[in-house]
DNA sequence: GATTATACCGAAAACGATTTCGATTTTCGT
DNA sequence: ACGAAAATCGAAATCGTTTTCGGTATAATC
């Protein structure tokens, strides 16, 4: 009924708890005969060590914490997928928390994880990130920390990101190379670094190709939704019939725009090209299928965890660890919503 | 540097660890003055209890484990979302694991969670579920267990499901009521109870409406993909031009079918109606938007956890707990891929 | 046979908290 | 001022492991 403990084994074998423990852990000062006996009994009684006790004694939990804005989101669930897989390989378990874009919640969750004595924390920040005290606390406590995707530049720790600016630059360049000249940008909210960077990439691409920036072609999403994409497409088309391309902050917004164009017999890509961002699953099954920028979530999760492990190991060996920043490559997934 | 412990506080205050602990926990045999002093110092030194030690002593971890086939899947990430939210409310943390549809992995993971001494386990079974020994073990160890979505009928424990058979029955009835007479079914793999039940619901609906069952209208998906939906749609249309409806095991398969019909100018829903299953996000953004059966993942997660808590509480009080099965209602989300 | 080396084992402390139970002190009625 | 009741406190056991350090017993060496 009650879980078997070392003590139970020791009692049955008439030896000390110490010896049982040492036998099980392969210490050399245990005779073969007692070792065998211990293993046999452990097997028979189905002994499994109590992780909690081990954790207390060894001061490590083999558990890491992950905080993301939301899990119901292709990109983030891919990241989680990558993290969990990689963690399991090394015998680590993953506790997942959602901040729902609330810094307040994020703080609480950091505390929770710290109390749980997780061996490390991975986090993708909530949008309105000015406050970083709670993260500084993590660093001060010497708990390894890696930021991914939505990061804070002012925090000294490891990071895994994509180059949003470059990716956006490439996306818009792709549009320009296919002949587009009047390119709208349905950008993300004003705060997040991601959406700023993509916006800057857009501008840089225009600039490098001698296309004059036109403020009226910029629309700012608030909740980055299908509906916004649809609405903005409608609005911009009514005001600018000669628009010939849309670069959307996200596939979902792009799909919204395509829906409007489809319904109103505006040919995509012949009249208007559309390019999205993220390569969500959905973008391959709509018609026309959506050209987009692949954002490698799975890989990002894996890399982030690997960096975390690196830091954890350095710490174990008492070595100093210098934070690293990994920039993952993105690539354009060419489908049927753009020309060429 | 090192985390503050009760001992540290006790030392500074020149009182015993016992008293510090009792003060913090609000025991009545601590004077107001020392209580205040303790709280003040705890605050000042930023004391937080070491959960691991507490867990060992109290024999509970305030952690639950969840095993799902895969997390990169709208339905399951919604379930996880529901679970995490509900857990957090009660101060519980969630460890998520993916079985990747492998029973072998599932077993390992169960053991991992058991060793971690999680307070309870939620699991949605891998597809080829014949073996249930590892789950029986969980029950034998008196660790509360709740199955959801993909369950095993032969296991005596709480369950949260939808009535797949009835849901499918309603979906097909919807097609029939809209005038469809030759209805194909792109069913799921042969093993999972889900896909069996949906198939049975399909047959029952035909039977109740005096439509002869035609084996040649049944296609069996193996990996339940977009491509399969596309391929099956092509095949069946070439063999049966008079087909007038498709009931697909999943939205993704349905979307694949719609893609084929769209490309070949077969009007959906006027010539052929299509109905899916699950209400994935994607189904609302394709065109025509997909009529489907809503499968309440978020709610399922919440309910499953509530059941788990119920069992955990009963156990704490030493009460007997009788497993419950909750059947969540589904409803048809009428969109534009079916008539009426 | 005395000495040293080797093999094997176990007592005990530690990890950080909780809780029981007994001890001491204070308060108060008379 | 005395005894009883109430208010405070702390020692110690416990949760289940790990690990250090010392102690025996046996084998090897001369």
C-alpha cells in the first residue's frame, strides 16, 4: 500500500539503509552478494526512489519551469513540444505556466517556480514588458534563465530569438522582387519588440529598393486577429485600389485579408500578393495557400533548453557562464499567395 | 546567496526553528510579539519556504501530471490550457508529458510521474490501447487518476468524455435533414474508440433515416491528414459523381476534402456538403467556412481536473471515492459548408 | 605472528520543513 | 502568596535519501 522505501528493503535484508542505498547506486564498497540481494529485493518489491527526498538531499529537482504568454497557439505549442522532448531526453520534467500576457501573473509564476526549486526557467515575456525586477531576481538567485522569442534586451542572460527585422526585410524584399510596388503592412501592437522589428524590416526593405514609405499603408493590429486582417484589407482596398501587396504581422491576419480579397473577387496573388509570418499550420490549407516566413518554434524550444542545460552544467562545475544569444535562421516558405 | 531557511530566521531572532515555523503558519501558541518579529524578518530577508522540504514532510507535492498524445494540436492544447488554469487557481502546478501515441513511452512517463510523487494524473490514452497494466498500477498505488477524451472502458476510474457516437449521429442527421442522401464517411483509424464511436453514430443515423449503408462510401484515414481528405475526396468523387455529402473524422480531413472540391469546381455545399469534427480554429477561416461539431477541449480540461481534485479530497479525508464519468455536451457549429 | 592493506559495512549528519508533546513561564482568582 | 489555568516556547522525531567517515574483519606481506 505505502510506497516501499530504502528502510523497508534494509529491514528485510537485515542490513543498513546506507548499504542498500550504496548498493543501488553502484558504490564499490558493497560486496557482489549483497548487491545482488538488494537488487533482487528491490525488483521484487518494486522499489522506486522517492524523488522528493532525493531532490531535498541533492538540492536539485530535475525539473524546469516554462512560462509562455499562451499555450493555445501553434507557435508556442511547438516551442513547448521542443522543450518537453529535449528535457525528457535528459531526464528532466517540465512545468508549464501561462502568463496570459499579464506581467503581474508572470511575477507570481516566477515565485512559484522559484519556491518549487526548479533547476532552471525558460520564459517568453508578456507584451507590455517594462518591469524586469522579477527576472533580475531569478538571475540573482543564480537560477539559470533563458529568454526566448519575446525577450528583454536589458536583461543579462541567455536568449534564443529569430531576427525579426531581417526576416521581415526578406519577406518584403520577396514581394518587391515579384514586382510589387505599393505594399501595405498590417503591423502588430506598438510595444512588443517583435512587431517593432518587423516594422523596421519592412521600412528598410522599402528604403533599400527606393520605394517611398507611405504612412497611410500602415495598419496597426490590436489583437492580431482574423477579423482585423479582414477589416484592414477592406479599408485599405477601398482607399487604395492600386495596392498590390500586403505584409501581415502574422499568418492569421494574412488569412483574414485573403478572405476579404477572395470574397470580393480580388485576385490573390495576381492583383494583390499577400505574405504572412510564422508558418502556422493553417496557412498551408487555405486557398490560395499562404506564402509566409517560417518561424522555427520547435527548434527554438530545443535550443533554449540546450542553452539552459549549458548554464546549469557550468554552474554545477562552479565555472563562470557567459550568457549566449542564439539567432535562429528563418526562411520564406513560398506558396501561392505571392508571385514568381 | 543561498536561500533563506527557517533556521536562518531562528538564529537571527534567537528563537527555535519550531517557533518560527509555527509563527509563520499561524499557530495559536505563539505570542503576538514574536509572531510579528518573525513576519517582519521573513519579509525583510525575503524568506520563501522550500517546497521540496515541505513536500517531503507533508507527503504531497501540489503537482499533477498530464499525459497527452501530442501538444501541437488545437484540441489538446486547449485541454492543457483548461487544466493549467484550473490547477493554478488551487495552487497546483502541472507537469505535461507527450506520449506521441506510444504506449511504451506512456508507461515510462507514468513511472516518472509516480516517482515524482505527483498528487494525481490526468491522461488521454495513446491510440493502440490494449495494455492497461501501467494504469492499473496508478490506481493500485492510490494515486488519483482521471482519463479524458481517449479512454479505456475497462479501467475503473473517473473519466471525462464527449459522446462521440451521439455527436456523429447528430452531424450526419444534420446532413440528412438538409437533403443529403449519399453520405460518405472518412473515418479514423480502426482502433481508437473515438473513431469507432463516430463511425457507429454515422451508421445509426443512416439507419434511423432509412438510408442503406454502403460500404464503398467509407474511407479509413491512417494519419488523419489534410492529404488524406484531399485524396479520398478525389477518389470517391471519381467513382460516385452523385455523392452529396462527406462526414469527416476531423476538421483537417474535411478541409482537405474541401480543398479538392474547390479546386475542381465542385460546389460546396450546393453539390456536396461537408461536415467536420472538433471545431478547430482553422475551420472558421477557410472558405467556405466549415460546419463542424464542437469538441469542448478547454472545458474538458477543467472538468477533468475538478474530478481529480474531488478524488484527491475524498482521499485526504479518508472517504471512499466512487469514480464518476462526465459526458460533455457537443453541439454543431453551423457554417457554410452545409445547407439549410 | 605481527603488521599493513583491502574489502565491506553502518552510524550519523544533513537536506528544510512540520508537528507532537512536554516543559516552562505568566496570569489570575482567592 | 499560593495553586491552577493559560500562554509560550522548544526538543526531538519524522519525511526518505545521500554521503562522509570511521570501524571491523579478512587477506596479503614480511
